[in-house]
C-alpha cells in the first residue's frame, strides 16, 4: 500500500537583496587603464603571469576588457612578463 503523500506546501522564498559593489576602476571613475601603470596591473596577475578572472578580480566586464588590453600591451612592451 502506498502512503498518503503530504500536501504540497508552497513556501515563498524571500529574495536575498545583495549590495552591488563596483569594481575598483569604476569607483575611481577611471575611463582608461594605462599599460604603464605596472603596480596596478601586477595586482591583477597571478604569480605565474596569468590574468585573474572577473570573478576573482572583482572587475566589471568593461573594465576587465580594458585591463586585458593594457596587460597585453605591457607584455608586448616588455614591462610585464608573459610567464614567470
């Protein structure tokens, strides 16, 4: 014999309101990320020379693309290493 099933309870989940944080470049209102600013760019690289992901660095998509371009320019000008 089958047990009678319990009636389905519709529990409404309260939405979790999360504070939106801006990336470090949007907070400073920087419109351009300079490839010659090595100190800032090194914070966005691993010790092996890989670029941190957006999730890890906390950048927005627009700023992450600018960071990526700046790092590639700095590597080409031999200001940053390709690998470490």
